[in-house]
């Protein structure tokens, strides 16, 4: 929700509308809860009544923030995307382009899943399975989010190829597909069996695959 101001030209200044700021705070509170619920129970589990009861808010106030269940679901996807960027993509971008950045992207993703930033593991892994065979705005938003994530992985791999750290014949899309598959398998296995060893296995698989593709395999340390 965009920030708004009230015209106070008679006083020569402008100040934020307190109602808008309270609305923004309530929206953030609601979305922090919805991403957690959806990661465990799915986006269909979201309802205005449930959120109002759990957060001790009025149903009319929650409804006014979103207007419909679909918009609530879409806002939840956007909120989860921002959390994902903060925990996975942006930290990896602190490393210079190359294999180091590819490794960091994978390492941060595995840590994000293992540390249960969302209680249900990777938020997107669960809700994509929920809406994969459906049609509509929520499905389309998840398609976009998935393409963006895979695009991030492909971009990092392409950078590593361009720096000469990966072999010039590296199939960027294929390698990205494999790395993402290792990460998602670790998430699914860990959530289902409640065992963290899946992350170690995924780290070993990612390391082996990157060494296979590297111009100098000895330059690729094992993922922690």
C-alpha cells in the first residue's frame, strides 16, 4: 500500500497520515502471519476471519486492507518474495560474479530452508505444488516467481561461465535445473522426515556437479 500524505499547506508542511501508517503496520502484521500459515497449510488456508481472530483484529479492518481472498493470496506471495530476496538472493549478490556467487546462492537457499525462515520450509516449493495445475492470477504470480528464481540461478551460472570459472560449453539452463532440483529435494525430504541430513547430501551433490562443470575442479570447495 503506497504511503499517503495529508495537505497541510496552511501550516507550510506535510506529515504522514497516521491512519495510513497504522494501516501499513496492520498490513505488515497480517502478511507476516499469512506467509507462515501458507508455508505450512497452503494459500487456500488463508481467510479474513481466521486472521482477524488470531491477530485480534476486526474482520472488516482486515478485509479493507485486501478486498478479496485472491488479493490476500497475491499479497502473501509478494511478501514471501521479499523475504526470500532478503535471505537468499541479496546475500549471494555480495559475492563477486563467478563460481563463488553460484555457491553462495545455493548455500543461502539451503540455509533459508534448513533454518525455517518459513515454518513449512521453502514457501514457494509448497504453494507452487498447491496451485501448479490451476489457472488464474495466483497461479500466474507463482509462475512469475518461479521463473524469476530460476532466472537468478541461470544468471549467476552464466556469469561464472563468462569469467572462465565454468567450462565454455556449460549448458547454463541444464546446470541451473539440476542445482535447483538438488535444493528442492533437500527441502522436501527435510520437511517430510524432519531430518537435516538432506541438506548435507544436497550440498555434496551441488559441489560434485559444480566441480564437474568447473574449468578447475580443485577450485570448488565443498558447500558447508
